[in-house]
C-alpha cells in the first residue's frame, strides 16, 4: 500500500532561520536554503515484534494481559518481522547512491535497533546506526503489557479518566501522553536540522513516535492527528518520507508506504483496528 500525503495535512515551515552550526550536507551553502535541515527524512516503523504478536493474541482471546515476560525495551522481532527486515534491506540496497541514507538514527528498543542494524547490514550500507533514547516507544507506565480489558478491570477510574481526557492528552500512571512523545520528537528534530543539514536521514522508531513527527512537521491539531491514526495505522517496516521543499521546510512525500514487504512476499502487519472492539479504550 502506498499512501500519498493527505490533502488536509499541509506542511508547515520548520527549523531555524540561521544555518550557523550545521556540519554536514551535500553541496555548498549557495545550493541550500538559508535554514538548516536534511534533504530527506525517512521514518521507518520497526518490523513486527514478539510484542505485536502477543498483543494480537491477547486481544483475540479476550485476555487482560499479554503473555510476555520481558521489558518492553527488550522485545525482539518475530519471524515475520525478520522477513520484513530482509525485504526492506533489499529495497535499501537497490536505491541509487543519491537516495541512500547518510545516517541512520534508531530507538534503542531492541525491536527498532534490530530492524535498523539488520537492514543496514544486509543492504551492505556503511551508514552508522546511532541510537537515541528520544526515539523510544511511548511509555505506558502501569498499563504496560495490558489490553483494554485488563486496564478497565484493574484501573476502572483511570479508564474513565482516559475516556474523558482523550487519547491525545491522557497520561497513564507512570507513563507518557502523546504530547510527551511529541516533546521529545521536537527536541530531536532541532538536532537533526543542525547535525545533518543537507543529509539523508533515516529514522527507525515506533508508531506513536512517527505520529509525533507528523504532528511536529505538519502542524496537525489533536483531531486531525487522531483521525489520521485511526484511519491508517502505521504498518510494520513501512516508510514515511519527507523531502526538503524550496522554502526549506520538510514536506510530506509519502505516508505508510508498505509496498516494500508486500512486493517481496513478506507479510504486511500493523496495529489491530480497535474501532468498535470490546477491548478498546475509547
């Protein structure tokens, strides 16, 4: 599936007006707009993980907790996930030199780091993989490894508070809201603009983080972001690409491009559609 940019998601200008401090890039200063920033930013959701499998099974069986005895940070890839990474690696190897990443950033969580490292290695690329904790998965706090059924049973008052506050602003006990994730994404974007000016940056991360990039780069409001997330859950190993426009901002070129694993015969997997499900938290 190839998703083109939504018509109601117009890109907005991002970044500082001064290019002082930029260290890398392609071409001289006269060939780039005055504000710093990468030539291309590619966001990759990690390949399917054992956690994704456990979550799907728990929901299908109506259980309140995932059958997974690991920290979220340590969850590795599933067999289907490994197939997806191999398909992604073949795609990366087929890219022309001018389209290959100059740097790869990754969440330190095992499922994202393993996707990045394995894809880069299998593709025969020399791009370094740089881990950044700001790309980690959204922290669910006390809700970790729980389904909606389990949350309502163990935390009925919190379930009601989440319904009232809404998905965007709600922060689980000991965890993060989507706004918290967006805050660290904005911090990382500032560094990306300065550190990798003119470069081709590939970022391996998680669904909530990718939506945080969309929020920061496109100026989406709460309702538009949640509608987008509900309509098109980000597929595992899919690509969301931004390219630098003449004004210097990063403009959305494609969203949730999942044709790469599909064309290679690898399964296309994503978060379950929770709309109307009995285990979904509204």
